[in-house]
């Protein structure tokens, strides 16, 4: 019965495992960024009207807001646990945390309005410019390392 409260073979609780894994920030960042890349690629190839009508539905945007908000909050919480091998790394991590934080209102807005029409206000070139940035953040996130607490 004691194995339900601990990780098998390690003797640590699920909460300790969760904390040791930096609250699963890395996979949350990766999933959120891949979803964002998919949406912005769709805008580039299909246009805003089709994407907003068929892909970036309110349901998808509301679901995207959950890991985005989680990643924004946790990225600030684990800042000191991130291994920053250089000042440049610290700067890029800060850009990542700020980007996720700033993105929250655009996606949480869907919970209030029930539509994703606001995204039509962004020009297609915004997605074109954003794609290399998102891919860079994805690679950066994939390589993140954390210190033990």
C-alpha cells in the first residue's frame, strides 16, 4: 500500500518527484511551443480566416491557454533552478518567460469572449516572423537543464 504514495523504487513521494522534475516545465514548454508553431504555420499556409474558423477554435485556444499559463507561472518559479551557462542563456530564458507571460491575455481572452476573432487582427507576416523565434525557443526549451533544489 505504501507504493501508491511513493515513486516505485525511489522512496520519494509524487510531490518530491514533481518538484525534482522542475514541475514538468520543460515538457509543458515544448508542447505549448509545438502547438503555437502548428497554429502559426497554419496561418501562413491557409490564412487567418480558415485557421480561425476551423483550427484555432475557441476550444483549442482555451486548451492552449492552460499549459501556456502554467508554463509562464512555473518559468518564474524555477528561475533559480535553471542552469544558466552564460549571460546569454539567462537573457534568452528571461525572454521565454516574458513571452509566455505576455501571451496569456491573448489566449485567456477566449474564455471571456468565446471567440478567437482577435487573431485576425494580426497580419500574416507576424506569423512568418514569429515562426523562427518559436522554433528557437523550442530548441532552447528542449535543452533546458535544472539544478536539484
